[in-house]
C-alpha cells in the first residue's frame, strides 16, 4: 500500500500574471482582481473542507491557544493549527494540499514568530524555527525525489509549514513531527489492509497524518522521539 497521498496542490496558474508596472493605468484594479481571485480560491477550499473542517479549525486554534497560554508565539501556533485542520480535511477528501492555504500560513507564521522573537528577545528560537521550516521542507523534498510516488510536493510544502513552529519549541519536537506521520500513516494503512478496506497499492492522503503527528510532537515534546528511539 502507498501510505502517502499524492499531495497535489491547487492549480492557481491563472493567478500568475506579469507584475503590474507601478503608476500604469489599471494597476489598482489588477491588484483588487488578484486579491479577489485569491479570496475566491480560499473560499473554495473552505467549502471543500465543509462544516467539519471549519469546526475542527476553530477547535484546533482554541485548543492550541489554551495549551500555549499567554505567549507572543501563540498567534503563530494557533494560525498553523487552524490551517492544518483545514488542509487535513481537504486532503482527506480530495488528495490535494492547497497552496493557497499552506503557503500564506507558512509566511504568516514566520512573520508572527519574528514579532514574538523581537518582543521576547528570543533570537535563538527564531533562528531555530526558520531553520526548522527549511529542514522540514528539505527532508520531505529528498523523500519526494528519492521515491516520487510516495510523497506529493504538497506534502513537502506542508512539512515546511509545520516544521517552522515545531522547531520553535526545539529540535526534538521537529524530528518527532517529521517521523510520527509515517508511523501513524503506516499503522492506518496496515489496519485498512487487515480489514480488507484497501489494497497494498491504495493511495492514502498523507496530510492528515502530518498534521496529527505534528500536534502530538508539539504536545509530547521530544518524549515522543525518545519513546520511538527506545522502542
């Protein structure tokens, strides 16, 4: 069984147009049109996620905020948690991880963590978070290159988005967040095969396991990694 879904991303090719020349006629209209199209794409993904995705996003954000407590990093964590819930549902339903949600969330989390680091005078955590996003993206990109059917490029970008806040906590959380999805996905796939609900070559969306694994890694800390290493 293929444990990872294809992770294909939203095709927003119609949005890619030449950059407007400042001062040229119609620039403001073009910018409004671009923003409107972006908004339409986000709305489409939210409709695909449906009430379940929206409710899960609200619960994930609220739960993360309560767990994190009063911290300058809390807005970034809540943002990633909410977006993760939405894309997990979309991936489960469509086998797609939409760029229009993943990439802006990644950028937003970075900007919010920059503010958190500046206010809290925690430059080391910020450097670690930035590096974590790169490491997550790079590690999954290497897996994608080594075995293209195993991971989609949407999974690669999601790894960068999730790796940034995980590394803010520590390297142990980052590594656990990158490893746990494969354990969860493997257990799920094995269960489907045993129950004869799927075959060995059945594609299973990987995004939900990435989000769940990252959540576990953040909550359990590097204890999850130590438990895995000692197993």
